[in-house]
């Protein structure tokens, strides 16, 4: 095991801490760690990320459920269309994207570069949303029934985006639950973890149909480190203000997104 893998496994703990603290951010961290530190191919890294984040989120979701911080009705309404979209995206859309999308002069936009740039754009959008720090909680008279079609549509859209970039989608799901359903933040985090777990693990199953070159030793060890982080993050969530953490994490995600775009479009040419 080289120094880069050791550093990667240590950083994997941060993936779990992020999930435990704010119910999202696992894929935002895991994909760059896998690609830039552990030298995993970007396409394979998105598959690994689904398993890592999915399993870690499941552990965190069970802990939240024990504390009655999960709305399982919303998990079903939001999760089912999202899960279907992720599975179809990973099984049919991603494998059929051409290896080279287009070439302009000496610049060639390849599938791995396009995936990473799209991932960075999603990161930046999520970061700006987190830094707004003004999401409202449940309003009287606003119910899931009133917003059923919006929730289903949002689930489908997030499923496609999450499946394409290999993300669990928690950084998209939480704002959707809080803004659309007016769900309290703590319940939104717990509910998000279950949706993320289900759609990520089923999305990973879609990858297994087309991918056999899995490094299971790396995948299992990275996931175990992430699960350790989940317990640390859950403990810290009781000590740190959620709003302060959300804004600080937003700035970090924004910086990472900008870095990925610059590296992929300019430094790799």
C-alpha cells in the first residue's frame, strides 16, 4: 500500500463525517479523493462512490431512524422515482456516452473529463444553495399530498443527475425536502440519508451489469473508513451549529468545484 492510498483512506473518514454532520457531501468528497489521490479512473470512481456513499448513508440513516428523525413516507414518494432514474442512468445512459464527445483544435472533450466537469458544476450549484443559509422549515398547512407531483418530478431529476455524476444526491435532496415539503432540517437529513442509501446502492447494482474490474479491497476498506466517519459526524452534529457548518461546507465545496473545472479543462490539456 503506497502513501497515496494511505492518505486516501484517512480522507475517507471525512466522507462519513460529512454524511453524519449534514446528511450530504459524501460523493462531493469521495469522487475527488478517488480520482486525484488514489488514481482511480473517473468513470470507475463514480461507481465506487455510489457504493461507498450508499453503504455509509445506510448506517447513518439507521441511527437517525432510531432517533425518530426519518420520514419514511417521504422516503418512498421521493425515493422510488429517484431510485428508478439512478438505476436506468447507470445501466443505460452512462455506458452509452461516447468516449470522445467532441474535438476543437487541440482540445478533446472526453467522457471522463465531461463527467468530472458536470460533477463540478453540480458541486458549485449545491454550494451556492448551502451558502444562502435561508431555507425555511415546515409551514402549517403544507403537506406532502399538496406537493406530490413536484416531489416525484424532483426525485426523477435528482436521480438522473446523481446517476450521471456518481453522487448520492444528498446535497440536492435536502434543499428539495426543506424547500418543497417544508420539512424540518433534522428530519430532512435523516430522510435524505435513506434516499441516498437506496438510490446509491441500486445505482451501483446497475454498474455491476457493465463493470467487472472492481477493486473490492480498495472499495471495502474505503467504505469502512467512511462508516467510522459517520459515527464521528453524528457525535459532532450535536456539538456544532448546523447553519454554521452548512455555510462553511458550502465554501469548501465551491472551492473544490472551481478547482476541478480548472484542472480538467486547462491543466490536463
